[in-house]
C-alpha cells in the first residue's frame, strides 16, 4: 500500500542527502596540486623558477616560451589518504577506508624562434580539483557522507612569447573544465516523521538513532570555461620572478540525479501502530513502495552550482649558486566564493518545497612554499635532486568540518630525483607526505547560521596522505 507520509520522508532525508553532495567540492582537500613530478618534489614551489618541462603550462604559462623544441611531459600520482574520527562520548575511533587514487596529467609544448624572440604553443590536461572520501557502513557519520568523490579535469591550450628576449615572457590561454561528482549517503529512519503522529518521528516511537533504511546515490557532471595566464621576469643574472593566475570556473550541475536504494532494517510494527497495520508487519514492507518507480524515493533530478576557486601564485627564485635553484612562492586560493550552496529539486522534493540554500561560509586560503634543486653533472643531462616544504591554510570554518572533508591546516614535506634514462628522455620521481595536527568536527548537518562549533562538533578528525609520483620528460 502507498504510505501517506511519503513527502514527509523526503522532507527529512532528501535535503540532507543532496546538501552533502556538493560539499565534496570544498577546502584544500579538493584542490590538487600534484601536477608534474618535478613540481611535487619541490612541494609546488615552481612558479618563480619553473621546472624545465611542459608542465610549466600549468605552473607558469609565460615560462613555456623558454622551452626549446618539442617537449612532452606525462605521468601520474598515486595518492594514499589516511584518516579517522574519534567520538567525544564513547572515544570510539573509526578509520576511514579511502581507496588509493591515481591522478594522471599530460602536457605538450612546442617552442619556436620568431626573429629575436622565442615563443611556444602547447596544451595540457590535468586534474586541479578532486576528492575521494569513504567511510565504513558502521560509521556514525554515514548519514552525512559514506562515499564521495569529485574529479575535475582541465584542458588548457597555451600560447607564450618573449616580450623582451631573455628577460620577460608572458603566456596564457583558455581553460575548459569537466567535473563529475558522486555521493552515497545513508538515510536515518529515526528522523522520519510517522504519519498521523503530529510530527513525531520513528525515533520517538522507539527506532534507534542511526537506523539506516535507505541509501541515496547521487551523481552529476558539468562543463565550465575560464582562462590561465602567467609571466616570467629575469631582472638580473641571479634572480627570477614569476606569477600565474588561473581563473575561477563555475560549474552548473544541472543534470545531477538522485537514486535511492532500500536497506533492510529487520524491524516490525508494534500493536496499535500509527499505520493501523497488524502487529508484526515488517517496517521494510511498509516502506518498500516508496522506493518503487512510482514512489517518492524514486530516481529524480537535482541541480546545484559549485565555483572552483581562482588560483593566484607568485614566486621569486635565486640561481646564483652553481647548478642550484632556490624558490619561494606564495599562493592564494579564492575559496571565499563558496559561501552558499543552492540545491534545486526537479522531482517530488520540489513539490514538497524542499529546494534550499546551504551554509558554507568559507574564507580564502593561502599557501607558502619553498624548494631547492641541485643538478649533479651537466645542466641538461645531469641528475637533479629536489626537496621542498609547504604550508597550506584551511578555508573551512570550525563549524564546517565534516565526514565529506574534515579539512584542516596542512604541512607538506617532499623530495625527488630526476635522471636521464636516454639521450632525450628523463624520468622524474617524487614523494610527498601531508602532515596535519587534527581538528575537531561534526557528524550532522548544520541547519542554521546561529549554530556554533561548540554546539555542532562531537569528535576529533585526523588526516594524513602520501603521494608517490613518476613522470617521463621527452625533449626533441
């Protein structure tokens, strides 16, 4: 039989589910800087003194003009994320089970001589934003997020030219981004209203909090457009100054879809229940019609908008020591554009008036990066030893630390080598470790701007990561 409380069920579950879906995209955790093994080895301090490979199309588009001939750079990163949550009341620790990630990138650049000036054309494909988080089915925060992933791929054509030969070059071009987002989230039966009970929930009738009766599976994709620009200045023999800018890209996930899967609870109705059904009737049977093709928890559409923030970075490098480069960069990431998040339904939830705007209240983020590189042997054919350190501030306020991304300040320590494997071919390898101090956070949704971290946060999150990367560089 059809339950008259169907829209009430959606009213308590669907908004929370879809509210969490877009929040995959947030914080430094969704900004990936692991683009090119040389840059990873230098802890991303490469804008003032870009690596001599085609990944400079991303790190400093203007410096691409200084690369001679055909340059190809391709590789990938293996990212292992470790984390967990310890509850205040029970001290129970739940470890995240995030799968190991592989993030590829590829760049091609062709340098040419235009009279006294050098110039180049090229293109890069890379992943500047992405995230995967995953928790076991027993995790108490699974109703906020159980599995989530975001991957955004940018394709960036680039044109660079020397304005003053050997001194000043600029470059840039359009950016085309494609983004995919996925979220699985459990639905809590205890929060669902019982029909005819004047707003009382299943929890008030004895159903334990954290009783999962369904799983929401959300997915969507979008395409957006922006631009990139950069410049490299050599004011003297021993110094270089570089800057780059990557514009914000606004992704409209207008074709996102919500699918709902029923999970067995094993519960039965007591005598004199609000459904007026015989005692012993399985609750799962009562709810089953809601998951049918005509039920309220059927497949339906939803849309939202996520702005992938702008990036601005400037660096200064010292090259006065033989075969050695020192670089210090400062990066700014404009996460303050992520203040509110609209969630617009196009199915039964829209009829119930459940479209809403979610509160994020992010601030901008900044990063300080430093690196050193020394080449043993010939400049073009020697072995390069690299090391770096960087600090990244979190844009997430203390009220917005959740299972999707328990974001916190991060410290990166890295190192790597580059060595020739053939006359025109070089292999770069690197390792980077992400350190954090941990941070308090919450398991449930924030519903009002007046709610404070003291009211919301119920435990302590930890987070760390290892990045292993390798890339091949071909110069012809």
